[in-house]
C-alpha cells in the first residue's frame, strides 16, 4: 500500500482486525496488531485525532483484558485528553 489513502486504509484495517481478535478473546494475538494500528493511525491521521483516540482505546482495552493495567491506564488517559 502506498500513499496517504493507503496508509489510512491500512490503519482502519488493523483496528478492525484487532477488534475482531478481541471479540474472539484472542487478546495475545490482538495486542501486536493493535500496537501497529496505533502507529499507523497516528502516522496517517495525526496524534490528536478521533481516530488516534479510538485506536489507543482499543489497545488499552486489550491490555486491560490481559490484566496489564499499568500499561492500559496511561493509554486510556492519553485517549481521554485528545
């Protein structure tokens, strides 16, 4: 995928894939997908956008499901302040 539109498509696809894995309770598999989704979302949409906040929230929820609360908390806060 190339270009600006391709990056946005990739970001949306990664978020959707991470969400699908979480719905299947495959949190360990969802975590790296969602980490990449956050990076791609911030790169293609910007750090202070609704899309970035949604991706951060998904990753935080994944960490919470994995009982990684110390990692989830700061991500929820970051998303909240966007």
